[in-house]
């Protein structure tokens, strides 16, 4: 995407090589991480020094659907930086020594994650909402790391990390010289077939309340959620408005009621979390143990209000103004527009169509339409719930014990 006034460039390679495309658990993330451990010609330390010499570094965002590698640089350094980036892509060392170190680090992170309440609550609600056998819901077990091999990583790199399965995303001042440089570097990468995702049906399960008791914890975490959110649906724009009213910004209903008026928590929010093939709508809050029952009750009350009563005009107008301002800020300048298109590449939607639906909803959605969306996305008791902390046992909750086999 051209149009930047300053002589800067952001180059990102995006592969369809995330969890939905992996043939074996953990191999997608392991391959992406191991690519950063040096090439056949240079060690990881040497590559890091090279990029630092030109005032930049390789970035590798942690994403579900895709594997990404990006660099930001000024134009005069691009001829040094971009060839080094393509070396990382095409010639990873994948040495046995680095693989052993990688496994050791990952298993240590797994142990630490199981002792961190916030991380553990995220793992449990994600597994519950999406299902433990799906790409977005499975947890990494110690046994999965033990089953992973260096041969798996090398094979996945060869089959997925090539130009035929990738999109080259460029933002900045794109001159003729830059185009030629891109062709000399990324244009010479090997090619191959595009990856295909085959969806696996998830068995129907009745949502439950899951509780982990941590007697020494001073607080309790509440995580609620349901799957089935599709960013490509026409009603997604309206759902953004509903989420904002419910718990998506500082003046939302959850914040006003539970934080500002009753003082039960420092923070509570609802959130839409979307991926390429699924998504979730949930609520999260950290509360004092003695406030758990009251907060759960007030969340239900706020949901019931949205189900039973139209949103008042004044409240809806305030949310319209907030969202209109947020969208305008996100689209400011060439990089703002660029990141909108990047998000569309990652999640597989038409950015112009989504923006049209969002703009239409922000401007024109009615209280009656919002009430219909509330019945669709907040009703029917479809939420899973994870409660983790020092609060007493919740009636009807399934108590679970955590062992060293949860999400990584």
C-alpha cells in the first residue's frame, strides 16, 4: 500500500500456516518460533546484530490463523534489511541444539502458565468455548511437546512457508527501486501449493460453569464466553454496537453498574474475539472473593435488561459518537488504512464490506434491532463460564483440578 510521505517501509510476509492448517498439535507455532533461531549461514545472535545495526528488528506476532514475519525500516536501509529477512524465511537452520533449547523453554512456560491464575483462566475458558479438539481451543500438553519432532517442524516449513502459500504485505513509500528490490528478494522465494483448511465438526456440548478453587487467592476471576461469532456476517457491525453498550468501553453498562455504582471491581468488560473460521463473545472480570455472587448476578441483570428493554436513544447516541470517533482514528493515514487491510488478510474478510456494515450499524441501527441481536447473542444460556480463585464453591459448578497438561 503506497502513499506514505516519509521514506519508511513496513514489509510483512503472511502465510496460511497457523493452527487451522497444522497436521499435528503445536507444529505451527513451533515452526514459526524456530525460524528465529538462526539460519544456515548465520546464528540467531548474528542476525539480531545485523538488524540492530540498521535500527530495526524482525517481529513475529502471536497469531492463530497465520504465521507472520515483518520488519520496519527506512528506505536507504531496505537493501540490507530485506535480503536478511528472506534468508530467515528460506534458510532456517532448524538445528538439533536449538530445538532442544526450544523444548526446554516451552515446557518451562507451560509450568509457569499453570501457576498464573490469569493465564490459566484464559486457557480454561478458551478450551471450554471452542472445544479441546479444535485449533482455537486445544491445549498444549507436555505429552504433545514430547511427541513433536524436529522432522515435523522441517516438514511443515517446507510445505507451508513458501511463496505459493503467502501474501507479501507492504506499506510505506513504494518507489520503483523498492519494487525491484522486493522482486529480487521475495520474488525469488520457492513456491508451492496453497494450504487448505478442512473444518472438523465439534460435538454438541451443554455449556457449564467450571470452577477451580485456589484457597490462597485473594481474588476470583470470572470468564464467560460463547463461540460462533463470524466477522464476515452482515450483523457483525450491529454486534460491535451491542458489545460496546454492554461492556466494550469505559461508559458501558457493565462498567457503570458493577464498577462505578457498586464498586465490586476495578474492571469488567465484554469483548468480541474473532478469528478466520470462528470467534467468541465473552465477559471477563476480577473480583474480591466475597463479591463473586453479586457480580455474577449483576452481569445477568444487565443481560436481561438488554433482552427485555430497548436501548434508550441518548445512550445509543453516545455510543454512536464513540464508535464513529474510534473508527476515524483507526483509519487515519496510509498506515491506518494499511492495518485495516492487514486485519482482513489475517481473518479472511472483505475490508470494504466490513467497514460498510460497521458504518451502517453505527449510523442507523435501531433499538429494536439491537434488542434482536441481544436475543441472538446474549440469550438462551449458551455461555460457558470459568470461575478461578479463592471464592466459595458455586452451586451447580463442576469443580476441576488443574494438572500439568493445559494450554500452551
